[in-house]
C-alpha cells in the first residue's frame, strides 16, 4: 500500500501564496450541511465544530 505522504512529500510542508504563509498544503472547505440553518446565523454548536476543526481536533 502506498503512503500518501510518500507519493506527495511536500503535502505537509509550508506554502506561500503572495504574502500569506500556510503551515501545510492541505485545505478543507467549511462544509457541514447538517447543522446549517438557512434563515439565520450559524448555531453555537456549528461555531464550536469549526473552532475544533480549525485547531486540528476533528478529522471529518
């Protein structure tokens, strides 16, 4: 079985775009439709979810 990091060794290395430096080259779109409401701001649970995800505490 091929390890993704062996196939793409720079995947976890820094990436600079313009003046912005990203620590890793992996990005995730903020998508979680189960908790999104169409007629108002995000719920506190959804905000907490994205806070944990941004800190690296959620894998999916």
